[in-house]
């Protein structure tokens, strides 16, 4: 439970309110993280927040943080050389898709951050990769430095709710992009992260198209405190999402999510 000091080695502004921090251990690195897992990041004197890894390079951790409140704002203000406390790794990891399967990534806004490692790993695999992302506005787009590389190797489609002058892409819900997704629904693993209504709508469409519930995996968020399965804050039905999630397939998450919606 004691945070380990990590130094901010790099800070990259992704959009107006979102920053990617690269964190390097001061002395002792935490055990290796796997894509999909999360850390509790402690902004000294402010507080802690759960943040998924958006990349892992050796013992360097990358976290992409959207400023929404006091902890995430403090983390976004951190500059290279500043110190941050880190606990983890916590939770479940993204599964490895069966060899030869296509990969479909569907993200809403900051939900693209936990999915970034899935995209990076899938670019090196055989099989098709389709990335569908929905943002509220064009200015919220993440990872602009990496998009050209992704686009060379994968299908990347971006839609927005509210276009601004100059936007030439699609407008509307990310689910509308599913019709043009370059993946075989009978041989596809789908990775989802974003607002829950967006994930529910996407799951409904994927099930209708024949993707099995076990092949639809989601990263879920709940209020988290301990991160270790002790306090019960992150309960979703029979699941403690810090321990049994955040990555859960629809076969396990569907029922408790439907109950929590009622
Ligand atoms: C497993 C897990 C992984 C996460 N990964 C990431 C990540 O990679 N990048 C990232 O930017 N955020 C991520 N989050 C969300 C992040 O933890 C919260 O944004 C953060 O805890 C907010 O804390 P705060 O003190 O800054 O804001 P608070 O003061 O706690 O909240 C400020 C406002 O934001 C709203 N808010 C708080 N938490 C959330 C949330 N989870 N979703 C939507 N609105 C929220 C509150 O209702 C309030 O209106 C993750 C959450 C979980 C559980
Ligand atoms: S955050 Fe404490 S049990 Fe999950």
C-alpha cells in the first residue's frame, strides 16, 4: 500500500486537458505491469487516483491523464523532474487474442489511453486491426504523434459529436463506424473502453453481428480506494473491479452491469 517514488522523466501534452507522463523509478521499480492493469498514482499533498498504463517500456511507465478534478489536475501539472508516488500493478490485463484473429478496438475519449498498448502490440501481429474512436470534439484527439504510424498499418476511424470548422471526418456515435470496420466478426476479439453507455451500445451491436460475449473485453471504472480487493469501494455485483477487473469480458460483466443500470 506504500507508494514508491517515481520521477517524471517526460511529459507530452496530448490535447488541451490531457497529458502523457513517462515515469521512471527512483531506485526500486515496482513489479512489471501488463497492458490493461492500473496503478494508483499519488500526487504528493493532493491525493491518489487509479490510472491505467498507456504504455510500458522496460521499467518506465506511461500514463495518459485527463484533468477532471484535483488529483488528475495535479498530475497533469507535473513537470519532468517532479516526483510522483506509485502503487501497483493492480487488476487484470488485456487478453492476448487467438493467433490469426482480427482485433477491433473501440474507444471513447480518454478510453483510448488504456487501449494504446493493445494497438501497439496488434500492429506487430498478423490479422487485421481496426481502431474506432469517438470524441466529443476534434480538439480532444489523443496521441496525434502516433496516429500517422497507426494509419499506415491499421484502419483508424475517428468520429466526433460536435464538429469544429475544418473537421472533415464523420460526425456521430462511434457505433455508426462499426459498419465500416475492417474485421471479420466470426474471427474477431473486440477491446472496448469509454463511457459505459457507449460500451453497452457497442456490445449490443457486436453481439448482434455474432461476436461471442467471451471475445468482447471491456475496461471498467468504479470509484477505487485501496486497489487491492480490501475496501469494497469498487464492487460491481460479485466483482471487485480492482481485483477481478478493470478488464472483464462481457460474459462476466454483462449481468452485473445490467443490474447496476436498473
Ligand atoms: C481502473 C481505472 C483506470 C483509469 N484510467 C484512467 C486513465 O488512463 N486516464 C485517465 O485520465 N483517467 C483514468 N481513470 C479515471 C481517473 O481515475 C479519474 O479521472 C480520477 O480518479 C479523478 O480524480 P480527481 O481527483 O482528479 O477528480 P475528482 O475530484 O474525483 O472528480 C472530478 C470530476 O470528475 C468526475 N470523475 C471522477 N472520476 C471519474 C471517472 N472515472 N470517469 C468519469 N468522471 C469522473 C467526478 O464525478 C467529478 O465530476 C481510471 C479510473 C479507473 C477506475
Ligand atoms: S478499491 Fe478497494 S476493494 Fe477495490
